C-alpha cells in the first residue's frame, strides 16, 4: 500500500487544501450542495486537493475548524483520497461529469502533473510555452526532464532565452500557491489538447495496423466499422499508405524504393499488378535487374495471393523506412505531407 502523507501544520496547507479539509469534515451530505454551487474549474481545483491531501492530524483539523467557525467540534482526523473524493462527487453530480473530473484528477496511471507533461510532445509543449510569461516558463523548465527542457529552450524566441535562464538561476523555492496555479493552467490548457492529439495518434496507430493487414481483409474490416464510425474510418483511410500509393511517388522516390527491394519481393509483388503498374516498376530497374526480374516472373508460375500481399506490404514498409531516414518524402494530396 502507498504511504499516506501526514499533514501536521495548518499554515503549510494551501487555500484549496484548507477548503478540501473542511468539505471532507462536513461529509458528503452537507458538502455536496456546496460543491454543486461551484463552477467546474473550482470543483477541479478543490477535488484535486482532496485526492492528494493525505492524512490531516486532529490538531490541524481543530485549528482549521476554529478559524472557519466555532460551530464544528469533530475531532480525530480525516483522510483525503481519490476514492473518498469520487464518492462525494457521485452524491450530487451526474455520472459522466464525475468520470471527467476523476480522469482529470488521476490522469494516466495516477501520474503527477509533471509526469503527465513529460508525455506531451516536445513541439507541442514548446509552442504552448512560447506565449507564456518568462517566470512561468522558468518554473516549468525547472520541473520537467532536462531533455524535454532543452528542446523547449531551443524553440523559444532567441530574445526570450536570457530572461528565462536568469529567472531559473535566481529561482529559490516556488510558493505552493504559484505552483498549484501553474499546474492547474497546464492541466486546463495543455493536457486537454494533448488528449485530443492522443486520439489522432490512435487513428495513426490503427492505420499502421491496417497497412500490415492483407488488403482484402483490411477493406472488409473497415467496411464493417463504417456505419458506426464513418468519420473515423475516413480519417484512417487518409492516414493509410498502401501499395497503390507507391505508384503516386515522384519518379526519384519510386525508383529508390524499387531498387532497395529484393528481387524475390518484386517478383511476387508484380504477380498481382496490372500491366501499367508492372511496366512502371520494371521501367525503374537497370537493364540487368529488369531481365532477371522478367525471367523470374516467367518461371515462377502461379503463387498464393497471401504471398503477393506480403510482398506488397514489404515494399510499403521499405518506403516508410526510407522516408523515416529522410531518403525520400511521402506526400499525401496537394496540401498535406507525411514523413514517417
């Protein structure tokens, strides 16, 4: 079991943490109507404090009660946790809203804000911080992984870098309230965009899966998804790069892909091609390689369709590997470009 932190100093608690203690003390029935009057941002700030509060000693609780009101006399201690927070929320909020708030609090695998920021794409983080105050940037860079911080620093406006670095050098401890505000800002403005980009990444991943599936089978699977997820299926098809797309490469890129493939791969792939595609591929080979390939095709005889599809998939993977290495560029349409 994780260790529960003990909170034994009243003044060390932040404002939201003090409110969280009082609401936990009041209990679900009385705290619910109070939380219901707050907007979503306030609920998130307070419930996040609840979920990470830990154990509040009786002395701190008594002091807080005295400060807030003399009408409370509950002793002992209270423990703030994600489970107790969720139970309280479910007593007065719709289930879908509770799920959203708890997902926000817990994040991926219960990570802290800074651990979650570490999963954000470096370019996205750099672009976001470009518009922030130098002090905010300095705090964030001081909290994240050095590799990620270096990437952000390299992408800041040149004139802003000295100011940020000076603030980092002279930075002592950051007040809890300031750090909480920055974490809240990052959660609200950055992580939501990151979650949206993750959805796009999921579609990219699915496109890669279908790229590696026999074309007849992938067409069948996508058609089965179309009724319930028409928009997503369209996006997946746009993201997919297939054997037919190879023929749309510029002459230099196509020639590079073809000449990087083994003769056996080309032989099997061409068995399933129409005359135009076959001539286009053969025409990009040297005279000697062309003669060998044609001879291999003539002597090979009938082949299984799955072997043909496997050979085509190998050519597609080779194209992506070359694009990833910067040897060729894969373009999709007139307005977009994908480099794997």
